[in-house]
C-alpha cells in the first residue's frame, strides 16, 4: 500500500509538472501545526475563469489549489519522541468571499488529498491514504499580487473506513499571484 501511495504521489506530481508554467496564476507557501504534528506546504493556484457572484456588497471568486505538503508527527503510535514523516498531495477548489474595495477576505474549500502512508500520531489515526480536506480561512490582501492568510483545516476520510479520528491544523499562508 505504501509503495502504491508513493507511486500515485509521484505520478500526480509529474503530470502537474507538465502543465505550462504560464497557466499558473499564483503560488503559495503555508506552514501549520496540529496536535503533535506540523506541516509545510507549497501550492500552485489557478483562478476560476470568472466570478461566481458579484454585487456591490459581495464578490465570490475562486481558484483551484494544487498542493504538495510534508507532515511531521512527533508522537508516532502515540509514543513520545517517535516521529512519523509523510507526504500529501491534494487538489481543492477554494471559494473567496470579499466585499468589493475591502482588503480583507474569507475563504472556504473542500478537496481530495492522498497521503503517502497511513497517519497514526498522538491518538489520531486515519485508516485510509485518501482523505478529504476542508478548509476555512481569513486573510488580508497587501496588493493585487500578494496576500497573507490564517486558516483551520480538517482531514478525514468521511467515514469510509475506521478508525477515522481526523486531523486538525491551524496554518498561516503567504500567496503571490502573477501579473
């Protein structure tokens, strides 16, 4: 199972590497922490072709977020000092809610993620490599190209298989959109 997950991760990463670079609208770097686990994530972002809703009070826009992350757990099998390192690749449609003219925004999304191995850290276990990831965030736009955000994220397999205690993260993200 571990070799299959790694092969899937590598295949998806290679197929994404074949995308023309001009098609990417932005990149981001994110770091986060949960219960005895930390992660670092890099993402490629593609804006939706048009806004989903625009009025004088609210604009709803969005982007596709393709990410590659590395998780480091510090209580593998619930043993202090035992480490678990795993990789994750995911795709998430993110929806951004913003009042026109405001530099603040909220965003939300639910996507599909594949872990390189089963997660078992600090009494949290995921029994499948395939996970759903839901994310809620707030942020501030410094310029048309740069923003910073704070989010919470939850990973779960949606009850496909037990145990499924889920994993929660709080993270900070810096994003850059190309001109």
